[in-house]
């Protein structure tokens, strides 16, 4: 009897504990994650990627062509602004820049003579000074002869000009125009009125002559000093400038300058030869026809020929006008025929034979360069436009084809390659045939920078 209540109480307590454990287990199971059951479809399915949608940008709204045009547009604006600032600086420093450019052109003309004297054992300073003195004697001697001829013939020329004007008036009144004396007097009065009205401008120009004369004298001495040091230390100056560049750009820039310098030397020498032929041809024609001031006019043609295509033509027109007022229309027509013959000789023989070996530029590029140079800097701009274009043509061609600074295969300047594809292919075939004919004969060593020291900057010879 005594064990029964105990057993009942023990069973009741066990039941309570069992219920409590069940409730705790149920509560714990509600906080635990559900068991994962492997499913083939879920395991083989591609995972889903969630992409956050962003707001549309300018690149999404504008077409690609518009974006490209905009990028080019602001870069072009920056280029134009930089070019404008550069021209402004050049205009402010024209008293220095123009003499330096003229000295570089003269150095290209006289450098071979100075280099020849140096190779014969003469010191660089003495060779440069000797060449400079010889150049001064040649220039001032020629100017003195021209001035003396002009002074000796000015009186007779004045009388011939007066007679020529009378002949022109007679032709205007009796010729096909049939102008009356009243109309001629009216035109003469208009010319006199125009001269009187512009007298103030002439006076202001005369007042500015003193300033211009001072600039000319300053530029003359600056040309002399710059020319002397370019003839003596041109190579060292170029090496110093190349060392200012980053290391990886020194050799390509130095070698591009080397080829550009040889192009400039060839161009200047060819231009001088062509100008001499033009001046000699027209001058001989003027002497035979007994046109006054034949020597000064020939000198004017020589100077004008340094501006290709345009210069010799303009100075030839001056010679025709002098022949017209001095010797009459028949002589003027003959002089016109002489000028045309000389221009044909230059365009069809001298330019392809002489100038074509110095530099290869398209005629349109030459015309546009001269026009741009004249607009920007006047006569001096027209004078230096084509040499500058030739130098840039050589440098750009070389750097595009040889960005690492290696020499050209034929050791020749890239600027001498023709712009005509057919002519260029013919020249390439001819050069290839020459190399195959004698492959053991290498190109001359003095036509390019030596390959023995490729890391050293090239020098201007």
C-alpha cells in the first residue's frame, strides 16, 4: 500500500518532465532553419543575378557619333587657341624670331662650306668666321653693284618713263578705247586727288621709318651673331636642346632633326640654283633687249625666286612693266615671252630635276603654305613657309615610320619621297634594283646617324 502512491507520483512527475521537454524542443525547432533537401532541378538551375537599374547618363542619351564629334570639337578649340597664342607670342617677339629664322636658312646655305674647312683641319671658330666674312663681302658687293647701276641709269630711265607714259596716253586716245583728252585729264585728276587724300598715311609711314630702320639694324646684327654660332656650334646646340626632352624621346627627336636639317640644306641649295637660273635667263633677255635696270631687275627676280611658284612670276611682271614704259609694248611682249619661257624651264626641268631631289611636296601644299605665310607674316612669312613645311614634312614622316628612332633603311631623308604614289613606287623599285645589283655596297655612312651609338642624340652636322 505504501508503494502505490509513490509509483503514481513518480509517473506523474515523469509525464510533466516529458511534456516540458517536448515543449522546449518544439520552441527550439521553430527558431532553427528548415532542413535542406537536395533537389536535382534546383541544383542544375542557373543562379539568378540581380542588377540594380541606374539612371540614364549622357553616354546613354547621346548617339556615339555626337559624342565623338563633341570630343573632337573641344580638342580642336584647344588647338586653335594654342595656335593663336603661339602666333601672338611670335608677333611680340618678331624682332628676335625673324632674324633667327633667317640665320637658320643662311646656316643651311653656308654650313657645307664651313664643314669642309673644318674637315681640312681648320678650327671651327676660324672656319665659321671666314665663311661669314665671305658671305658679307658677296652680299654687300652685289648690293653695291646693283645700287651703282641703278643710280647711273635712273636719269635715262626717268626720261624713258616719261616718253612711255606719253605713248600710253596716245594709245589710249587713238587706240581701240578711243578715250578723249577730257577723260584722260579726269583720270589723272582722280589719281592726284587719291594721292593728296592719302598724304597723311604716307606721312605716318615716313614717321615710322625710324622705328623700322632700328628694327632692321638690330635684326641684321642678330642675324650675324646667330649665323656665326650656328656655323660653329650647331651640333652642340641641337644636342643640348634634345637633352631637355624626356629620355625616351631624345633619340627619335634627335634623328628626326638630323633628317630635317639635311632636307633644309638640300632645299636651300636647290632654291638658290633655281633662283640663279631664273635671274640669269630673264637678265640676259633684258640685256639683249636693252631694257634699263637689267641688273637690278635680275637681282629682284633672284630674290623673288626664293618664294616658289609665286615670287619669280611677280618679279617677272615688274620687269615687263619696266620694259613697257621704257621701250614700248613690242619689247614688253618679248620680255613676257622670255619670262614665260624661263617659268616653263623652271616648272618642267628645274623643279623635277633639282628641287624634286631635295624635297617632295605637293604643289597645292606649296601654294597654300605660301598664302598662309603671306597672310600671317607678310613677305617674310611667304619666304619661310615652304622651308618650314619641308622640315615638318620630313620630321613627321620619319617619326610616324620610325617612332623608336632607328635610321631609315636607305639612309636618306623621308622628305625626298614623292607624294605621287606611282612615282614613289617607281622610285622604290629602282632603289630595290640597285640594292639587288650590289647588295654588298652599303649606303654612305654620312647620310644618316651612325648605328654604333644608338643611345646618343644625333647632332646637326
